[in-house]
């Protein structure tokens, strides 16, 4: 049988302030492309890789370039600002963007498939954990763009509904590494924890500076003012450095330390394919998942037409490294398994709590609104380690 051949756009900023995570996302995608080629199925996929270098205007221009070259399916973007920059291009020229990153929700497009976590799969579980085990007073800090604004809004609503409070919020430009004034404000307020929506080099600098400032004042930062995040992943721990690598809380759907045959195979294959790193991350796994689901949808649809592929992917499921994953036919977001973990000195995460099974995506928080969190829905996560 003749294998159908499709060119697939791959668009990640492998240079720039958040390049470490973006390079892991590219690696995850390339591994899936490699495995598809080796499997010898009904379709062959040719990745066409472009690098916007973190420049929003480049995302727009490169999207038009890929679509103009006849490519209908594109995997890409890490930040929400880049995703929002390119969606109009895909809607105008009827392409399909596969977005493989956790995000703030409150978005829907017929031209996007979302394989990263929705807010009910990462923000709300983190609030539940923090209120029940850490405290109720939060200081929010983030990079000054839509991801941090919206994530902090959802976090604030959920925390308030649980009886907590946000004592202050601070935002800095993406890539900014000057944190002296922010850290002084945090230490003055002495919150129970810091909720960080910083990304890239800004995040790494903050972790180092905050740990150093606490140490200089005799504060046990890990236990007295822990930092919690929905973005921190394994490749970034190495960027933080040994002096501040441990004790950070992360809410995600995937950690490379998960023990399962599927994850063991993924980690082994990833390390073999990319021995020079960066190591895998939740967003790398989401990219891997996206390519796997795309290949299956293309095979079923028999065409790369956006509408046909979108219809086909709704019937696909996958035993991914994190567990079972499938696309919800109502929202075209993924069913995923929420987890809470803590970073360790060896550059990994120990999983503390996890859902018993995949959770339905709720991008608009219709079913799981933070406003009703005080009604105390049944616990989402089970204890893995105390």
C-alpha cells in the first residue's frame, strides 16, 4: 500500500529567553516523528522546522510562510502570546494548530487542538494542595503577559473561594532578571507561599535570588516560604542551579520520574535520541502526544484537510508516558492526569499527589469554577508521598 506523505510545520523558539523548554518541546516532537517513520504505518510525516526566536512578529510571519507553502498542520508555540498571535492566520487560511503547552484556558478555536493542560488540570489542583497543606496567604509574581495575568486571576478566585488571600501581585517583562524590589516586598509580607508565573530566564533568576535572599536572613525558604508553579519542569531545574534547585512545588500532568512501562520507554528513547539534552518536560511530552495523535488522525482522515483531521482526532486515544490521553470532542482539549510534585536535589520531581484517572478538560471552568470551590467538591488527587 502506498504511504501518504505529509509535510508538518514545527514552530518553537529554540533560541531566546524560554529556549530551554522550547528545545525540549522540539525534541519531544522529533522523537514522535522518528518513531512514526520507524513504525511504517499508512502515513509518513516530514517535519518542517522553523524558529521564531521568541519574536511575536516572527511567529505571525512564519505561520503565514508555512501555510502559504501548502502545509495544513502545524505543531508549535509555547507562550500564550505567541499562540494568540498566530491563531488568526490558521483561521484565515484554514490550517490546524496543535498547541502542546499548559495554558490559562478561556479560549476555543475550530483551528486549534490543545494537548497541554487546561486550568482545571493544573491551577485548581495546586490551589487545593496549597490551602490544605501549606497555607492561605499567597504572593503572586509573573512575567508581564497574558499567561501570568490570567493564571493569577484564576488562582486568586480559587484561593479566595477557599478562604485564602493574595497579599500582592508583581509582574516583570519577559526576560527581566532584576528581582531585588520584588523579593524585598515578598519578605516584608511574609506570605505562606509564592505563586510564580515567571517563565524562562526570569524564572531561573528569581529562584536563585529568592533562595539567596532568604538564606542571608536565616529563613528556611523551602519550608517557610515555598515557591509553587504550574510551569516549572525538569530542564529548567538544571538552569536554576544546585544552590536553589530543590523544594519547589510544581503542578503538572507529567513528570519524568513517573513509574510506568510507557514512561520508561519514552525516557529511554528520548535520552538516546537527544543525549545532549535538554531533558524531557511536560511540554515535551505534550508535543510527543500531539504528533502521535496527528499521525493517527491523518491516517483515519486520509487527508490533511483541517476539518477532516479535526473530526478524526476526536476518536483517537493514546497510552502516553503520563497515562491514557484522548481529545475531548466538545472542546478539542485533552483529557489528562493532574499531579503535584516537589523538586529534588538530583534535578527530578517526586510526585506527592496524583489523580486516579484522566480528568476531563474544562477550559472555561464551566464545571469546576473557582467561584464554587468552597462547595468542596470531592478530592481530585490521591496521596502518593507525604
